[in-house]
């Protein structure tokens, strides 16, 4: 069903950008506005919106789309060029285009309509999606509750002889059993020195006594993503591992304590980074503090030292400081948080106390 309140927010943002028309091609953004989810693969799937409130959805007969009140529907036949239908709707002049729209469609549209001027048109929808409404926040709370349950169970499944791929596969299965949508990315499970690669892909590495174990687990659940990381230790933990772990935990807590509306996003990154610099690990914190999360696992706002955007109520993003010592160990602790009117709500409740799995 067309979400009229969200459409009106996008139109207001279009006016601020001096855009009278946009083409939305992101499947997540189309879902955000219409409640219709389609994975189009190579076929065209696009939503036209103008400042009068006209909404036209273009799809393929394979998508099995149905008419919705307040929205025009144009369904093309498979194998037939869909661009003439779209070209017949757009107006001359400037038109906003999604940053991810395939060039074959944009170039084709420009060839048919030489009187249009394409510009980056993602901002009106991105800014609307930036602040989650109550329905979205509850969806993300639910996803994080499920993530908490999966994380606790995953930690309990670690055993002598386990491989990264085994634990990763069992996490995927647990998400599916709890209503998760299919994740295209797989789960990050890293043992020992493998965890020094923040995006290590699980393989047949076998766990060893004394390994640190990074579990970074995430999936969409009813379209909204959860994302959390915990680091635990197998059988015993060294003093160096303890030192690194406690520094990362302090960095995570320092950032979360600071988060509130009205502050620049870069301040949160700075708070965590300062803790790790003071502990002597600054150069080993090699990535931004976090990323926005919602209908996409990585979306606005970027939680980084380069982002001066002011935090606003309803923003949801990750807080995930890490330390990565090449060839030796890696530690990362990550929560999702939602900015409230007075601070932030941490969506993950799995303990961050140092944990040794026997």
C-alpha cells in the first residue's frame, strides 16, 4: 500500500533540492514508499514521482504487480524495451536519478528524451529514510531481539574442532528458522589471526585453544536488518587479549554514552577513537565507527570522522570499534543504536563482558 506520509516527506525534500521530478530505482526505496518488494535482477523496476504527487510504478509482468490506490501502474512484457513507457511520462528539464540506477537504463532514457537533464536525485528519498518512523523502529527492535537470541545460541555452539564455516552455516540456519529473510552476504566468523581481517570470509579454519572469536552476524528480518558483533575467547584468554578487549569495550561504551541529537556524527567516532589511541591501539582501528542500518545493512548516515551531519532522532546506526593486530588477533564489539529525543537506545542486549567459552 502506498505510504502517503512518506511520499509527502520525499516531495518536501524534492522542493528543498529544487527537483520537480525523480526516478527511484532502489528496490529498498520503492518498498519504503509503496510496500512492494521486488528483486528485479536485470529487468527495469522504477518509480516515477513528481512534485504534484503523481506516482507511477514501472515493472515487468513477471513481477506479478497489482494496482494500488494513489499509484499508476505500468506493466511491460518480458523482452520488450520498457523505456518508451517511462520516456512518455517524464517531463522536459531536470530530473533526479537514483545513484544506483543502471547506466543502460539512464543512457537509453537520455537517447529517447534529449530534452531531459539527469542529476543525482537520491537525496530526497535518502533523507526521508534517514529518520525511521515508529513502525520502522519497532521492526528494527524486533530484528535485534532475534539477533540477540541467535548470538547467544551461536556462542554456546562453539566447541573443540569447530570450523568457521560450520558456525557460520549454523547461524544462517538459525536466522532462517526465526523468520529471517535470505542474506546475500553470509556471516562473519573469524578465529584467531583471521579476525585481524575485519571482513574475513569464513572458511575451514579449525578453532584452537586461546583463539579470539569474532562473530559479526546480520540479516534482514521482515526487510529490516539487524547487525551485531561480539568477540569471545576459546578455553583461555591471554593478558594481551584482555587488554585489547577491554580497550575496545571502553571505546564502544564511550561512543554510546555520548550519542544524542544535536551533535555532529563525527563526534561519536572521535570519542571511540580517542579511547583506542590512549590505549596505544589507535593505528589498529582501521575503519569508521559505523554505518546507518535499516532497509539496507549499510545506508545513511555514515558514522565516521568525515561526517559532520547532525544526529537526529530516529537515526539508526552501528557503533563498532575494533582493533586488528595483523596475523595475531582481532576484536570488534558492535551494537545498533537508535537516536532518541534525549540520547540513544541500544538495540542489542548480549553481554559485552569478557567471555571465555570452555
